[in-house]
């Protein structure tokens, strides 16, 4: 269970990618290009956070064109890739947005994420994370990385943060979609 007071304090959600937004598989084609599979449900979770003015970013140990494309498509506020030591990136993000680590939730799945878990307000792991990551997290998803665990966490975070039913949490996102549809139909 998530602590409501901690959730109310969260202003930013940061994500590792491989093993969180993906199942950890990396496909390499004959030209050496990396391909990754992302869960569309997690993408909608990013939009939902943004509709509630919560900053969203990525701090990933790996870098690839596939990752850059997905992050840019989702409109992340911060995209930091190829970053093995994530703590300096966390410090820079906190300084840039004038927030403290306690106002950040970080979703990670491996031992490289433990130092971040120890600093942030919420450390979140998928059910298939490394056992040490799970032991150092504040909450463990019922889902594996790449199977919608980001969405599961975001729903729970916002329920606790906003103290609203789920249908009301999705209202700003749905209203935006409805408004955009009306604008398109009027053209």
C-alpha cells in the first residue's frame, strides 16, 4: 500500500526504461539497430500524469534511437539516457525543477536503481525486478516490466495523491481528447 501523505508530496515521476517500460528485451536487426517493445498502456499513464501537472522523466542506463523516439513521442520533461550512475542526474533534475528528491517517485528494476530508491520519496519496482531492487523499493507492482506496471502505479499514485475515484482522475485527459475531437470536427 502507498502512503497517502507521501503520494500527495510527489511532483515528478522518473522512470528507468529497460525492465520498467519494456520487458527488458532488446532486439537488434541486421544493421545493428536496437528495437524495443513498449506497452501503450504505460504511454497513456505518462499523458495522465501530465494532465495533472506532474513532471515526467527518464533516467536510463542505456541509450538508443528507439528509446529517444519513444521518449520524444511521449513528451517527457526530462530524457537522460546512457547514464549508469543515476544519482548526479537526480541531483541535476532536482536543481532544475526546484524540487527535493522526496517529491519524486522513481520506477526501477535493477541494482543500479537502488541508490535512487534510497533518495527519492517513492521507489517502485515491477514484480519481476531483481530481488535486491524489490527489497529496497517502497512498493512492488503486481505486473512485470513492459506489461503495464507504469500504468498500474500511476493509477494508484493519483488515487492516493488526489483522493478521487479513478473515473475522476481520468476526466482531464478524457476532456482534452473530447475537446481535440470537437476542434477537429469543426474544421
